[in-house]
């Protein structure tokens, strides 16, 4: 054996083995899986095409009704956008408060998050629709406790600038957006907090050393980097919000997609096609959102990872 | 008047008393290198000069203003003090140029063209005019540290702090950064440098400060402190640094 190993290096090249008779690796499992899936897909297509219960013409006709389209545009899309604006804005503010050195701000943020995360959205929306009962005289904007102060000073009248009818505030889409937005803010607060904490503390130090104020450090340096961590779960939250708009029924909101579809369904005694119509609407809207999320992630991911930003040339590895 | 004056500075992290009464000054145009074993408090001292660490006791006076005083506008004081970190801490979401302009724009309120001009001039000064559009992740460690120096210089600071600027670099990249720092020193920049580069300290520093155990043990011209140290602790440290394979004789 020793002679063999010693002899090798000298005449290694002539000793090289010839090309092997290579056979591609076989994957029998894949072929079995493909066969099973082809059969299942064929069954599904057959079901979709031949089963009368689908009643496709009715599905598309129901989807095309003006109240349904309005319900989708206002009740689903508009409420999703507005609730997410309230939710993301509120969530970032809550996260910054939660991470602040000020124990009052931090405590308030914690209580808010605790409260709104504890309530199921359906019940929260139901409650929002009934809140008007708390303010029979409306919601006034002015000096707090003005009637007490006026009484104490021996004066009369009021110090109120304008009054909203509470039963109009806590109704319909407005109540829905307030409820969904506050609930979302509680969840977004945790997501934003995780994002802010993911940024290396050295970043804030470097920015402070340049003379930036706390607010500038947050806006210019920390949040743009936190967005990389915040955006993907926010995409999930937006998709979840899109679906949770169907809970607006609890407020109640009548101009909402599923409510409108259901009322058509119950008029014509066709429940199943209505469910299919709603599914198609939500599938389409979610797909669009996922495309948007891809572009947002690409925007906030610049400067990180291997994908070079389009503007810049990849740099050489040398230190010259 | 000294540019920086530090008076009986004390700093503890919990029960760990890191700085135990530091008094020293940096004059305008002076290059001071702080050396010492790890854990001696030299980085903490540097971070106290722009109050990234808040000392428990003592004063830090920059250009006659006590920046440890609660009424001091810290953000304004920090504008005059550039800092370079061991880990660079460049903003990864901004290009090299934007790293150098962001504070000029938001803090000094310079117009875009002026900020851009200053940033380009400083990137050229550190030899990186060809990397202006690059993001930090596309640069080597040595290049990143030079961008960090350009970023600090773009604020036109009166004083530059360097916190072990070459310790996180591959050995072959150290030279580029030290060359930039040497040039800065020759240009008359006031510099306070925490470093392990004895050759650099010996060549460039006007004064070397040796710290150990949270106090200044010895300070003076580099030829004296590094070349002919008086204190035993300094001698022990320098033997270890200059000859890492040296084994202490067991008593």
C-alpha cells in the first residue's frame, strides 16, 4: 500500500480514470407525486366546469352589480387603505413611545396595545357601532369640563367651538375605520418596535455624533432601516385587513362587499355562487397587494444583501 | 485656551468603575493618541468627549463650553466633534455620498449643492472619488472607514475622535486608513485617537497618553512614553504589544 501511495504523485496524470458512464440521478418519488397531482387537478377542473352548483354566469353577473362593485371599492379597498394608514401611523408612534425613556409614554403605549389586542375585531366593531349611546348630546370640541368651570366662575353659556353628532360619528364606514385602525395600530406597534430594535445601536450613535436630534435620528437613520424588517409583516397585516373588512357587518356597514353579495344571494336563493364570487374578489385583491409588497420590499432593501442597487456599480473587493 | 478640557471625570457601568478621575486637555491642532490594555477605559473616555456616554462626575469642556451641563445644547456641541467608530457605523441604506450629505442637510441646513460639493471634496480627500455612488455593503472595510472619516469631516469639525479606527480591518487594509489619518494630522486637524497602532502613535502623535485601570498612568511625547516609559505598567503593556510572542519570566 505504501508503494502505491508513493508512486501516485509522480505519474498521477496518466493514471487518471476515464470518463464514467454517468446516469442521471433518478427521482421516482417526483413522478409519483406528479401523477397524483395531475389526477387531483383533473378532478378539480372537472368539478369546476361541470358542476351546476357553480352557476358561473350568475357568479359573474353578481360580481358585476353596481352595489357589489361599490361595496368592494368603498367597503373593502377604501376601508383597508384608511385603516392601514391609521394603523401604521399609530403603530409607529406607539412603538417610538414604547421605546422612549419616558415611563409615562411607554406605559400609555403598553396599555393601548394591551387593550386593543385583547378585543376580538368583530366585537370591537360591534362596540364602535354602539358608542354613540355614550354621548347623547354629541361630541363637542372646546375647553374640557367647561360647564364645571363656568359654574364655578358664576358665568353662563358654554365654551364649545363645534359639536358632532355622536350617532353619526360612530356609524358606518367611519366607525369601521376607527375600530379597525385602532386595532391595527396595536399590532403594528409590536411590528414597528421589532423593526426599530433590529437596527444596530451603532447607527443611532453615529447619527447622534453628527449632531442629529433624537427625532432626526429616528426619521433619517433608524426608521428607514427598520422598514426593511417592518414591511414584510405589514404586507401580511394589509392582506389580513383586506379580509377583516368583511367584519364591517358588525358595525353595521351596509355598503360592504360581502353584505351586498349576500343580499343578492338571498334574493335569488343562490348561496354558493355568492361565496364563489366573494372568493374571486378577495383572491384578485390579495394578488394585487402581493405585487405591491414585492416592490416595497425591494425599495427598502436597498443597500442590504447581495442584490446591488440599480444605480450603483458593484465595487471591487480590493481596498485600493 | 485648550480645545478640550476634561476635569476629574468618573464613569461607572453598574458596579464597574471604568473611569476613576481623568484630568487632561487637548490643545488646538494637537494629535493625542490614547493607548492602553483593553478594559482600561480609553474608549469610554473618548465616548465621554461627545457625551455618547454620560459621565457620573466631572466636566467635559469643549471650546470653553461645559457640555456636561444640563443646559448645554448637546446637538450643537456635537456638530463640532467628528467621530469615527471601530465598526464604521456607516448608514447602510445611503450611498457613500448621501452618508456624507445627510447630516449637512438636516443638521447644518446646508443647501443641496453646497452639501454635495463638500461631500465630494471630502470623499476625494480620503481617496474615494470613484466610489461616490457605492453603498457601504459594496465597499471593503478600509473603504468604509474612509467614507466614515469623510462623513465626519463634512461637518467641518474642530476636533476628530477616532475610536480604534483600524481594529476591525484586515491587516492589509489598515495602511490606507492610517495614511488618511496621517494626512489629516499634517493638515493641522486636532485629533484624539484611541489606537493599538504603536508605530502610528510614535510617528504622528504630539502626545501619547497611557491609560490603565481607569486612570492616566503616564503621558508625554511619544519618544518618551513609547520609547522610554517611566512606569512599570507602561513597560509591561508595551512589551506585550510590541513583542506578542514575548513570555513574561515567572518570578
